[in-house]
C-alpha cells in the first residue's frame, strides 16, 4: 500500500529554500513548487522524517544530508539515445550544419549521469566529426558528474540502449564502443577524451564559452517561467548566429522573451537555430 503524501506548507518550504541558498549557495527558489514538493516529500518518506521542520534541521546541521537532498531534487531520468527520433534528426539535419565548422563545441546543460553525452559522441564519431569536437557536460549535482566522467553504465540497460542506438541511425553495433567489466560497461577512451564534465548552475552561473550546439532536454520543465527566461538568455548569449539549441519534448521557446532570436530548424523535435546565419533559411517561431 502506497504511503500518503505529507502536507508541505508553503511557508515552511520557502523558509527551507532560503536557508539552503544562504548556507550552501544552492538556490532552488525559482524551481517549480509542485516538482519541489513532490521530490522533497519523497525524501521525507524514504528517510522517515516526520515533518519539513525536521528536514530543515537536518539540512542546516548536516552538510552530507544536504548533499543527499540536492541529489534527490536534481535527479533527472536519462538513458542513451533517449527519444531515438531526436538523435536521428541530429544526424540528418544538424550534423551537416556542424560539419561546416573547423572546430565544434557542444554543451549538454543538465547532463545528469552523461548517457546523452556519450550518445552524441558515438554518432559524431560515425559522422567523422568527433575528432574536431569538444563536448561539455554540466550539471548542478557533482555526484552524477563523477559517474559521467567514469564512462561506466550498468549492463542491465544495454539492451534498451542498443535498440535506441539502431533506431537513431547508428551504423555499427553499440558494443563496438564499450567493454564489459563484471556488471558494468566501460565506454571507450576515444569517446571520453573528447568530453569535459564540470559543475554549472543554470540558476546563478554565467556563460563560459561559445557553442555551436546546446542541448538542454527535460531540465527546464522543473523551472518557473522567470527562471526559464533567464536560462534562455544564457543560452542565447552562448550561441553565435547560426548556433543551434535543442530542448526536451515538453519544453519550448515560444513563450520566452528570447523567441525572436530564433527560427525553427525542426519543430517536431524542438530544435531551433539562432537567427543571423545566411546558411539556413529557417522558419520564424
């Protein structure tokens, strides 16, 4: 029988968020309240914490518990080649544009444990583009970035990943890119040496480079409208004219203050191009 949700009072939640920002400089005040309540409630149930007041006490007195809470708040469900049609579109419509660049910089914002970074690296390798590409994977959560850096993924997921890979237009076998060690698959050094993983907070950190392609999929759905606008401005600042932005299936630029800076590259797969390039005649949003 499923345990009932505990009632989280808005005032208590706001107090907790402000204290987290003050003590640890992690600002979740612009995150969707419903998403925060759902994830915090899960922590209360898992840890058998009777109230948010008790949670507040543990967060402010135990940095290790705070790190655990951040991990639970920021967890993103991901998999290799998630939504194969999206990756197929990257191969068919985005890679030919990237191929015109002498050096390619790609930013996966909110990359979680890195499965999508490795997915893109594999397809870039098959398109003979990886050797002049650098992929930056960033996340708020340092724990998931350690896993991403390791290149280790559980073998139980490989069947699904292999099916996704083939559906995305993979031209080889996914097994060509990893070796199995016990119950884990270690992806090749050739892929990992083209990746840089680092902590970056979309809420508070600034642009750190110029990118030809930015992917931020299924992260913005947890942000309120003001924070979404702030992040879109950050991405716009980080893209040159002709740079490409890819979002998740439930995310859009349409209602943002940045929408006039972009044209659609692929409406169905939520891929946009920053305006100002003569190389592509896009469609206005």
